[in-house]
């Protein structure tokens, strides 16, 4: 899969639905948007989407992951001065090594990281598109 789909102004991102022990999923809170979502972020120049997903999870949560099955791609519009299409590639992922997020240091981008029980996660996620991605992740 190429890192972009060819549209000049398209924002391409990648991330993961990280499933953990005891039926938990890893969520992040972004203070800029006051939302709860999955760890994700924009591709660096020349970066492959799967590499980006692993890097972004590590940067936003402090955890290393191994990607599993790919999930449906999210496509929506973002407004940062202008309206642009955004594509987010997701995978199911599992933590490699320790899964403790208690030592995570909040910053301007991500101010909270939490393992949330699956039965509570759908209510915690801010966006319907993320609830749909979570539902898909637990069935693959």
C-alpha cells in the first residue's frame, strides 16, 4: 500500500487499536480537541503507513506494539484553516513488552493515556467513526 493515495492536499495518518490484557483498549486524550481516540498521527515524508502507526503509538503512549490485522480505513474532512480530506489507516495491535502507562508524562498533544475496559470504551470514545473501528477491531 503506498503511503498516500495521490490527492495533493489529502492528510494521511496511521494508528492502532491497541488491545490489552483483561479486555482493555488503549485510548488517548487530546487536549487541543478535548477528545478521546486511538493513538494515531500523520506520516513523516517517505514513511510507510504501518511504520507510522507503530511510531505514533510509541510517541503518544510510550508503548511498543506489534501490528496485527488491518482495519477499515477512516475517511473524513478536517478543518485547519481550510477543509481537507483525511485518511487514517488503522490496525489491531498488541503491546510488545510492558503495558504500564502509569509513568506516561502528559504533554500538549496527549495529556492522558488510559487502558479502558472494552465495555466502557465505546462510551468514552468521542467520535462515532472510532466506535465503529473499535467494533471491527474486537471481531477480527
